[in-house]
C-alpha cells in the first residue's frame, strides 16, 4: 500500500483495450491509488505529442469496465488524453500521470516520437510529474513485472519536484530474473536503426537496419539488453540561454 493516496491518470498509445494498460492500471490501483484511465480508442503509436483538432468539437469516447476499473477510450492521441484530464474533463485533475505499459521498448533519442513518452512530457508541461513505462517485447509475457516496477517508481516519483519525468524500460522476464535497476543514458542518434530507401514502386520508404558497432555500456540500449530495468529522467520543452541577436536582426530588416 502506498504511503500517499494519489489520483493517477493512466494512459498509453497502444489503445485503451491493450493488455499493457490493463496490467498497469491494476498494479497502480493495487497500491491504493485512485486510478483514472483515459487512452486512445485505437493504436496511436509514434504520434509524439500531437493533439490536433482538440478545440471546439466533441471528442468521441467509449468506456468499459475490467477488474473494477473503468477504461475510457477517446478518438485522439495520448497527449490529448492527458490534456483533457488535466483540465477536468474526467473529474478532478490528476496528481500524476503514468503512461504505458508500452508494448515494445522506448530507447534512445527517438523516444521523441513515442506517444507513450510524449504523454508523460505533456503532463510535465501542465505541472504534473509522470512516468513512461515500456516493456522490451512487442508480445510481452511478463507485464506484471513492468507493473510492479512502475508502482515502485511511482512511490519514489511523488517525492520529487512537480514536472519530473522518468522513462522506464523493463525486460520481459519475471521479477526474480531482473539483473537490477540502473540509471541509463539515452542511446545517441548515431545508433538509430532507421535508414531511408526507395521501394520498387519508386516511392521513398523507411527501413530498419542493425547498427554494426556495440552500444555504449551505459546506455539504455545496452543495459536493457543485459536484463536491467533502465531509468532515464528526461525534460521536454524549455528555454535555453542561447543569445539571440535581436538588434542585428532589427537593423537588417529596416535596411
């Protein structure tokens, strides 16, 4: 039982009927938290932080109950689900957001495009801390392991400053077979598996290729492959201290 009862928004990008979100909601609810589940009606993988068409129109939704928890699906993205919950569309605003359990890992710099991770980053822009939880299998067998890791991480997260975001990747194996938990660096873009090619039709397309060299041992890619749960704190949109030559630009525009 968690020390503090929280109102937790559970979302994902695999859809509100996905096995991962069902396991995650059950694990968080078992900690004694007030769980609100709002997620896309269907698979929204790879949509990033998109939430187009959200203003001035009703949003289609559907709900069903499982294990005493109501699962609500919306015709929209994970980021939209977070936004709707934050502004009170589903009752009181959540204290924290947990996104997942994503079927398949989310590692390296390309997590920018993950709907699972973007939901957590969207929560941070609205003053809430969040977890993004992924399991290292497209067809996971041990979702309860990722659920247990998420519940433990949530207890730690609530003691951190509001807006803290963690992305977790969990091996698809029993808890007893985990090697441990490690703080991991994001795998750099140089190890991206994405490559461009041209289809037989002459149209451009993306393919995946395995990198030739081994990954840095401190990265999420390497540690996850060794059986460790990886934890990486991340940040979203923020200002930097880069100097902007506004005077020079003004002079150039007026000349």
